[in-house]
């Protein structure tokens, strides 16, 4: 008997070897593509070409999405206590708005399917698809066919709104809100899947308790390459002075609860919101003067808090959000974010509005950017009797640190070589350099009234440390976190007047430039020879 099993195993091993020899080794056509780093080893060359082409078009793995079930199972990543919460049966109804522009068809279909499958039928009034003028042919007849299929099961459930031209994210959200008929409206991206009990139970119950709340679920991340769901922990939605969105810790009182299933107060929203439909209109909905993308979430967050509402993140409501490796429809988001940020600042930030100019390295006056007519938004603020922005900083977002005590900011240029700017140099690293002027963040410098010079941007939050220029008693200047520089006893205070020398207050040596043996210019610290510097933007003459 033993001999029999040995012979059988030997035959199986030989068969396995034969299969391995017959399996063709497939050439990797795109070894540097982000799509194929962790996925796609088994694809043929033709399949690789198709997958990469779709990836470049959409920024995520459409090849795989098209082959996954629309009702695929995703892990329940909610805090454990969520499944034990009890909610009232009598809840408000909801309209769900999905916004898209040239999204992949299978991604939209999966979003619709997950909403239908995971939302109680008695509460779901409608699903409103808002197409911001897509050019993708799949989103016409093929999407209509899918909607018709749904209507065999749920007549009239899905509505379509199509813009005749691209109007941008804010206008698309407004179009969906105007079409909604539910008591509550949820405005979502279309590249999502919702989790079990995502909506009715935690979100609608909370709005039933307080109609002045604007709620946002917790996002999980769907990886752009293999579309697996990565669990994200609850966090507040926040922003910096450039109005770029970011995650932030909740206030200390949330952590004191020792219950991660409880709602947490949040300074802003992160693009997905759930709100009482009528209250949303009462507080001014969204600013229709915003263009394309950027700043609209922060504008809403500030306005809600200042004008009688509040914002909460609901950990028991989770949405899986598909990340993109790139945004094909708008490669340079900074143009519109900058314009929209200035608009938000003008209406809502009072004496702090110049922090946005500084964060974007724009002059305080005559920046040349048309922010549009804000008179109606200012009238709205007055009509709603909204609080001052100082109240928001004191009570809602105390970690946002005003950029005060600055004398000048922007690029620092030596008169001897005006095409070169001071640059933070390689990161990680502690040596600033001279580099061709491009005026982006690595070359943003800030001179404070106390004599500190920051290089490589300025931090918006009290828990972050800026990087200070220091004299380390060598020829080479140093760049260290200001806290570290103080601990090490480096000489970090400088005297500087526009068009004059930059001189260390303690060593009396100057920051200057010199030509090296390789003919390239470099930054040095030496005995002063009379070199002069200019900083790009002045807050006041000095």
C-alpha cells in the first residue's frame, strides 16, 4: 500500500512539472505602470494592453471592474459596536445623488446596485444620476439599458440629469439636490460602494434627532489596482490654509468616550454629505459661483458651523471609495482650487482671509485672479446672522494656526543671479540649495518678525513644525525643523531688509551665493561681502 501511494504522488508531481513547462511565460509590457505593481501577473499581452489603456483613461482598474460582480461582497469594516446599535423604525426618506463625469460604466452600475441592495426599500425614494457632460458613449444607451432593467424591479427609482456642458462639481451637486424629493439627500461620488447598514440606520436616525446636522460617512479606500477594500479608521475632515482637504484627529472629548462607534464633530466634509433637504436650502446649499473643483467642501463646512448647523462624521456609516492613480479629466487641480479658495476667504474668513493668499504664494493685493461676484454670498451670511470666523477658529478648528507675524513670503532671490531661487533641496535632507526658479512650494520662503526664515512652505497647523534656516558654524547653511534647531542651539535668527543682506543675528555672517569649481552657484554662509536679496511678496514695508 505504501508503494502505491509513493507511485501515485510521483505521477502527480510529474504531471505538475509538465503543466509548468507548458505554461507560457508572459512578457511584462508595462513594468513601470502603477497598475501592474501588485496585480496582473496572469494577463496575456493583449489583456495587458487593454487593461493599461483603460487605466490611463480612468485612473483605476476598469479591466478588473468589468469582470467583478456588481453585487460583490466587501468586508464589514465598521467598529464592532455598530452592529449592536438600535435605531428607530420610523425614519425620514432619502434621495441618493451620484455625481459623475466620464466614469466607467461598471463602476456606476456597482454603485447603484450596492445602494439598492443595502438601503431599506421603504426609505429609498430615488437615485439621481447627475452626468456633468460626459463624452463616454457607454454612459448613454448602455447605462439606460441598465436603468430600464432596474425599473422592472423598482419602477421610476433611478433618474438621470445630464448637463449640456461641463459645469463642475458644485453645479452637479446642486442639480441633484434640486431634483431630490426625499426628506434627506445624500450626495455621493459615483465611484463608490456602500457598506451594510450604511445609511438608514446611523445617518437618518441622527438627522431625525437634529435636522441642522450635516453628516459624512467614513471612507474606506478601494485600491485603484486590485480594487480591494482597505479599512480606514474614523477621522475628522479638515483642511489647510490653501483649502486642500485632509484628515484630522477628532477633538479630545471624542477619544475620551472610548467608543469608536460614536459620531465625531468635524470642521468640514470630504466630498460626500448627507443632509436634511430643506435645511440644506435654508443655509444656502452650495456656492454656485465655485468653478469645476476645489474649495466647495471647505466653504460648506465653514458656513454650516458659522450659520447655525454642525458637522459630524458617523463611524457606523461606511462607504468604500475608489481611489484614482491620476485624475484624467483635470490634471492640474491647483488652478481652480486657488481661485475657489480666494472666493471662500473673501466671503467667510474676515481678517484671516490673507492666510489663503500666503498659502498659495499670492500677493495680498492685485493677485489678478477673478473670483467672481460674491455679493449674494455675503448677503446670505448677513441674512443668516452668521458668526465671525474667529469663533470658528476658537470653537471648531483650534488646531488651524493663523499665519501671523510674517513680514514677507515667496521666492528669495539674490541680485547677482535672479534666475535662481533658494530651494529646500533634497528631502530628506538638511541642506538648502540654489535652483532654477519655479516658484512652487519647495521654493516658498517666509520671513517672520522674530527673525526666523522658513524654507519649503509654511505649516497650517499648530502640531507641525516649520523648517528654519540656520547657521551651523560651517560654510554650508542648514535647514532643520525649528524645534530641533532650538534644541541643538543652532543660530536661527536673521536680520533682513528688502533689497539688502541676510545676516545672522548672532554670528554676524551672511547668507550669500558663490560659484563652485563646477561653475554652478551654491548657497554659502560667510563674512558679509554686500550681497543683496529680495523676497517675492511683502506684507508690509521693512
